[in-house]
């Protein structure tokens, strides 16, 4: 969870948490730029049907500390409180921390770019990605993709109509 410490740094205005084993994509850049046009402090991305286990994925979210310094300090206090962080162990510790400690406070101050799960309880404040998904035979098919072969085969043919941009209902691969 050390990678989240930037959220509590007084010198940081904007931070994004990523997994180093997933490539940066134009789709991700467009989503972050779209978020930065809003007044929301938090940003999350869910770009695959299997991104449904947690409201905020540890490598696919951002925080504008400059918009919410009081929360920035709360975030840092939680990260530095051993009584809190010791509750979260194992592979999903960072995502469980975000789900239980951060999501309840962030869910009303967040933009979520979501291509499949916009109608679920985690779909609060969701919006479509501003770019169309690339064809499956190309690289960087979805945000957070770690390996070309890992999850691409499980992508459905179409995303739900409700998760498509209103001006692009034809984007079946949204």
C-alpha cells in the first residue's frame, strides 16, 4: 500500500495509482483527461467484466489531493495507522483497503469510467470511456491489461447499451 502514500503528500496535487505490469494506453489517457475536466476528487476505471470484485482497483484509480486536502490527510492517517493497515494482508490487501477504508468516503466524489459494470452498485457516478475500444486483434485492448493473452479472450462481443456514450450507441465495443 506504500504506493498510495502520494495521496497524503502536501506537495502532490494529482496522483494516479497504476500497476507497472500494464502498459499505458491512449484510452487510459483520455479517461484521465476527461476526469481532470470535472470537479471530482477521485477517479477509477473498470474496463473489463472481471473488474467487478472491487469498487476501486488498486492500479486503476487517481486522486486530486489539491481538491480535497482534508481527505488527503485522512487518507495518510489511515495508511500510517498500523491498527488499520494490519487488517489487510495478502495479495488483495491494497484493494481491500481501498474498498473498506476509502470507497465509503470517496463514492460521492468520484468519476468512474466503466465499460461493462455501469448498472451495478459500484456503477455510482459512472460514465462511458471517451474512446472506443480497439479491435481485439490489436494490443492494449482494455485499461489494466497485463498480458495480451490473460483476459482478452473473456471479453464479450458487446458492452451493455447503458455503458456506451450517449452520442455513440453504435460503439458495441465500448
